[in-house]
């Protein structure tokens, strides 16, 4: 996906959390394990960190705990 608009068209509420869990680098997980799609964000760790950072900016609030009322 090349833009925020494409991301929004692909993933909208309530599926946002699922995408975040799959793309997470493991820093937000209790076990520290990256999501199963993290490896596809780039060929190097530096590239993956850059791209996960972009997703975090696009999505906004990045939390794996879910929303609480």
C-alpha cells in the first residue's frame, strides 16, 4: 500500500487491531515476539523499523491491548 487512503480502504474498524498485532515489531507484546507479518515489512531490520513506524503514524494510536470504555 502506497498511501493512507489505501490503508483505510483495506483495513477499517474493527479490524485495525488485527493489523497492528500482525505488523507489530514485538516491542508492544508481552512475550517480545514480533507479529507474523513483521518480516514482510522489509529486507533488513532497519527497513522494517522504518516501515512499521510509517504504519504507526498512519494508524495513530498503536496499542495491542484494545480500547476500554
